C-alpha cells in the first residue's frame, strides 16, 4: 500500500488491475496507460482501472487491462454497490506518447484515450475532467470522499488536481 498526501494508506491499482470502493486509491507509472476513475459523489465511492491497451479482442481474464472492458466492469460494480447510473462521472489521466517517433497505430497512449472515450459514451458516462497526452508520465491519487478530486503528479515534477 502506498501513502497518499494525507498520510493514509492507499490501495495501489497496478497495470491491468481495477478496484472499487470508498478507500484511497493510487495508480503509478502511467505512461501510455490511462487511469480511469469513475466517481459517485453522492455515495462517496468510486473505482480506478489502470488501462494498458484499447481493445480486449474478446479476452475476459483481466478486464481492468483493456479500455473496452474496464469501463463496463467499473460501472457495473458501482451500480451493483448501490450507485445511481446518473450519479457516476469519469476522470482520466495518462495516455502519453512516450516516444515522439511513434505515431499512428504505435501511439498506444492516444489509442487508449480514444477507446476509453468511446467506452464511456457507450455506458452514457460523462467525462468530467482529463489530463491526457503529452510525453510525460503520471501517477494519480484518488480519495472518493474528497469530492472525486484526483491529484496528478507528472514525471516533470508538476502536480495538478482535476
């Protein structure tokens, strides 16, 4: 468990993983990967997925790994735990193009962001905020009881909240 800025322990959501609950969560080392946070402010709970690739191609063993499976699994778990579908919003961070020479199909970060936005639309989830793209890695800290605010620390040393 990592520590968040308030000193409390947080569950780290690793590559291809997801967690849902009312506890602090972090996701570190986001390069081309994207942290997807679904948040329900009324219930003060949410979920984080560390999405690595845009398309599962039918694989179901690690739903947090793929954009097309991570969004529905987070959404359905929140609804299953009592969230109203209309109260869930999304925030995303990551999706960097880590190597400037790679464009098109090799721009995994851009493809991840695009696939996540499509999956959010399919589930009728509003994208409330994003910090994506560029060529700097990121790490996030999310505390569901703090109004869904995500603290993002960039590899260049800057820190922002969305």
